[in-house]
């Protein structure tokens, strides 16, 4: 525990959320991308995948790695895959990037992407990482080929519904680490299946919507790790598919701690109770650091 004189080691709560996966396009109808992995040590809250909060860190004076994962790019052309989300890192904690939406079925990741709808590609959703997120839902091989939603940190992506509407992305997890309750790491929605159909909604927590047949998919919200929405190949194609939302690293330290960041870190801070809360929204390289004393 922290010294009574305000010296390290300091107790540190954190959220480490990776970038969401990017949505795919075409094939038959594609599932939504998975949210970035969600790890939390905030007392009384949850980590992703239904896990309880992890142990609070005890940080001695020193230099610690910090990386905010980028969201995976959404597909820009028909019959193509999205990209995997990138990992986020804080000290010894790594959250895995969200599973990309892909033509060959769901991909694993922090949360898994949803399975496609159709008679050509795999309909099975990808797996989520234990303690970080849930699996994507499963699509269906029977017309009108409904696709599934991507997994979120707080719930599995919706399976096929038996209708022409794409499956919804799984909900994220709520945290009040910044003093306000916010959902993050929602899964991406699946694409619509026939003309005039609705797309799957993105999961609460920044997940992007799948594309309806009259418009484009949407991207996950920046700094939530939300998965990107999938694009349909109905006429007109709903391109481009949604990209994943970038991740975020949020951590708390007592106000007496001295904290400095390397030059490639973009961050803000605010006092909440007896702690200072640091919100890191971007890192320009994978070698950025935070120094605590």
C-alpha cells in the first residue's frame, strides 16, 4: 500500500481496452466485428467476458509501458475482410485487439466477430478471450441468410434472428472510473440480408452499426474499442464496412504521485475524489511510456 508520507508504491486502478476489429464486406452477409479486449481492476466493477475485476496494481517508482491499440480497418471493397484490432498495454496488463469480421467465419480476439449468413462461408462466431470479452454470434445457412453480431465485453453477439435483419452486437461493460458511468467495448452489428432490410445495431459501448441495404456501415466509436459494423453486398453495396474504434487506457493514482509521459502520448487528467484519473487516448508508437514517482 502507499506510504503514509505519500511515497510509492501507489495503488492503481485501471481500464485497458484494445482496439475493436474492422468489419468485412460482401461474401453473402457478414457478421459484425468483435470489440477490443476489456480488462479492469476497478473495485466493485467487472472485466470483460463476465469476469470480476482484476487485482489493483501496486506501482513502485519507475517507467511503465503504455500503448493504445488502433481499431482495425473496415473492408473498402466487396468480398474482403476487415482487419484485426490492435492490442492495448499498460504496465503488465495487455488487452487483445477485437476479432476482425471475415468471409471465412468469425475470428477470435478480445471479443470474437460474428458468423456470416449464407451457404458458402462458415456461420460460426469467433471466440472471445477469457476475462476480456465474449464470442460473436452464429449466422445461418438458410435464406435470407441472417448474419450475426460481433461479441462485446459484456455479452455475446446476437445469433441469427430468423429474419432478414442483421444480428446486433453484444453490449459492452460499464465503468465509472472517470466519475461518470460509461459503457465501452460494444460489438459491431451484422449487415442486412435483403433489399429494404434493417442492419444489426452496434452494441451499447461504441459498437458500429451494420449496413442496411440503403446505406453504409458505421465505425466503432473512438476510444471505446467498439467493433466495426459489417457491410452487405446487396445492391447498392453498403461500402465501406465500419472500422473498429480505437482503444483507451485509463488509470488512477493518488494525487500526490508525480506522473510524466513520453512525447508520443496523448492524454488528459482530472481529479476524482482522492485520486488523479489519467485518460490516454492515443500513442504514436508502441514504445511509449509513463514515469511514476
